[in-house]
């Protein structure tokens, strides 16, 4: 199973709006596409949203992610991350515990 740690730096003054949109729109759709969200945090001082997302298969994470982004459901959300985010750092991580 692939797990990604995602660190999003959010535009000033948009952190609460981003987290609300992410929680109500992105999370349910990600779950419908078979993704698991195992944690989500904000770092208010740095204006960052940090979360863990994984995909247990049978598709690879990359294949499932492409399907998610190309889906009519994702397009219908009308949510453009660039309206909220200044940058994203995505790391593939492995458990040690």
C-alpha cells in the first residue's frame, strides 16, 4: 500500500476555507475512489495543511489518483486547489511502527 504525506502551504487568510472545502468535498470523494485518509492537521503558524492519504489497491496509487482527477465527479466539485494553495509537497512514506 502506498501512503503519501502531503504538506500544502495555503494562501494567507484561506486556511479555514481550504480545510472546510477539503473536508466536505475532497475527503468524501477520495474515499469513494478507495483512498484512505489516516490523518489531517493544520500548522496555523506556517499556514499549512498536512495530511496522510493512502490507497490499498488493487490499482496502484498513481492509477487511482489519475482516475480520481479525471473523474466527472472531481470536475463537478468545482474546487481548484490553486485558488487556495501556494505550494504542495508530496512525499511517499513507509511505516516503521
